[in-house]
C-alpha cells in the first residue's frame, strides 16, 4: 500500500513538473523589445511635410540597404572588434542570401560552408542529415537566442555558426 501511494505521488510530481516546463517554454506573455531606429531615420520622422518625409525615408533606407552588413552572424565579441563606435545605429539584416562556393567535411562530421560573399559558416550538429552543394543559393536567418539557421533551396535547414 505504501509503495503504491509513493508511485502516485511521484506520478503527480512528474505531471506538475511537465506542466511547469510547458508553461515556461511557451512564453505566453513575453514580448520582444522594440528595436531602435537609426539616427538618420529618427531625423526623417521629424519632417512635417508628407512628401519630404517619404523622400527622406526612401533615401535613408536605400543608403542602409546599399552595403551588406559584414557583422551578420558574428558573436558580440567578434562584432565589437569589427565595428567602430558609430556603427551602433545600423540595423541588422533579417536574412542573408548568398551562394555556396565550397563545402568541406570536418573530421567531427560537421560541414564547413564557404559563401560567395567571403563568409565561412560551420554546421552546428554533426548528426543532422543535411546536404548542401556548391552553387546552391542559400539563405541564413537568425533564430532564437542568437542562433542562425542556413536554409537550402529545398527548404532543409541546419543551425550554423559563423567562423569568418
């Protein structure tokens, strides 16, 4: 009887822990912090005339989009070394698109992927069944908690980390 009661209590504890974990990972009331606009776009916001405000936004967005961000996928430490102090206002790209120039298999089973833009990325997990070929047009998108995912044209994805 005592053993059966102990098993019931343990079953209830496991169920309660499971519900707590589900609630903690769902993030129901968590909201993302708003991103700050660069100073140039803040200046456009102050313009009273609609047509001049629109022209200002168009000019600044075109200027920001003209040069790709070299810090995409770098760790915060690598990014601080790369960027001057005035680059803090530059928004991060949401998607990086490029083509694969080389795929190298490492001894630990992970793939090293070199892109046409000069960046080098390494696959996060060796056990994933992930194939990418030279010449494939890929995209890299940010994930949660600073992670990045490489997507192939077929829709397959793998977690990657930028080496260079």
